[in-house]
C-alpha cells in the first residue's frame, strides 16, 4: 500500500516509520527543523518495544517533504497533526487522493472527523485513536516510551473490508492495531483520558503517576472523567465505569509519562486545549450540561498560556 503521513510528529513518525520499514511506500509531510534533519540523516526511532532503527529517504518509496503536491496519489492518508491544525491542513489533502483513498484521523479530540469530512467527503473519512506515548526528542529523533494501540473504524460504526485490510497491513508491520466496532465510542473513551490528564498535567507540571499518587489530585482527575461520561451519555455514548477505574489505576509504563500537552507547553509550543477540553465544554453546552471541573481546568490553562506569552 501507499501511505501519506500528514504531520510527522511523534505519532505520525512512529506509525509511518513502521510502515516504511516493512516495505510500504510512505510520504512523510513535515516541516521545520524536524523535516530538515530527516532529509539529511533519516528518521531515527528509539522505541521501548521496537528497539532503535532509522528510516532513510529513498525516493519514491520513502519521501520527506513539506509539500503535499510532491507526495503523489496514495491509498491512505494518516492525518496526525495537532487538532488545532486540522482546519488548516484539511484543504491540502486533495492532491493525495485517488478514487478510493481513505483519510484517517489519528488525532486527539472528537471534532477532527467532521472538519476533514467538509473537505474530502464523509465517505472517505475513518476515525482512529492512538493510545501511545511518543514524542519528538530532537529534530529527526522520535522516542516511543509507552503503549501503542491504534484502533480504526468507520464513522458509521459498521464493519468494512477497507478497515479490515488497513488494520491487517498495520499488524503485518508490527503495529498493535485493531478494528474498532464503534469508533464513536472509542473516540469518547480516549477523550475521557485526555480531558483528565492532559490539561491538568499542565497545571500541576506532574506525570500521570504523580497525579494519581496524591489523593486530592486523584479525585480531581476522577471528576474530570465523570463529567465526560455524563456528556458522552447525552450523545448516546455509554462509557463504562470499568474504563474509568482502569484509567485511575494506570499501567506501569504510564506512571512516569509526561502527557503530550505538558511536553508542548514546556517547549513553548501551542497546545491542544481547544480540541480536548474546549471540545468537551462545547458539546456539554449544546446539551445544557454543566461541567464545572472541566471549566475550572480550562480557565486555568488559558490563564497559564496568557502568562507564558507575556
């Protein structure tokens, strides 16, 4: 298969490099110093699971570029940009599309699929969630330190041959992937983790384990998740209490994990507060539901961002 990875940050670089390593044609669409380093030295992956390896540019099979028009037509586009960039990159996907190309949102939040559908057509768009801990350590170098499950599904919630084929190819390349039986549920399930740990870690400057080890902060993230469960229910998505319980225990590889939002905040980069907490607050408002814990965290993070700019 032929793939384009739109947004070669931590997530896109990991999955794209695994696909390239096992022989697929992959075009990485990136920018800045990260792109420059990849073109000069290749993309180095340091993974707790896959070891260390480097993917070098070998046109036309492996290409690093900042111009989608150079990518040519592909079978699948993995959209891995931050949620605040979805509206900007969506119109640039069109040159990559064949008649049956699928566009997969591998992003945080619950609004990206709607945005992509506006530009490429809803029939092309697949949803996906990546429960994975990965980040760009330095230009051209990506670290994979936790988890890795990628769930993919049709927005309709129905099974399809194209999703099964895509997941099969991912699994052949070593990606821990599975077909989601209800991607809408899966997206909300991931949002529940994100609204709790991502923005609150910016406020506390703490790892997941540190947040969970303190009784008071444990209660706060629990209430952030309970509010998400209530909003999801209003949209017909019944999140499970056992999922919440699992998130509050956390797995050993996440105990020392810094969230992507905290890493971005510390680097002075934009953060996904609107795509995660902002999205939940907007959805709650539409249904007349109050989410005081999430509003408090949202307001505090917005103030921290304002102070950081000053």
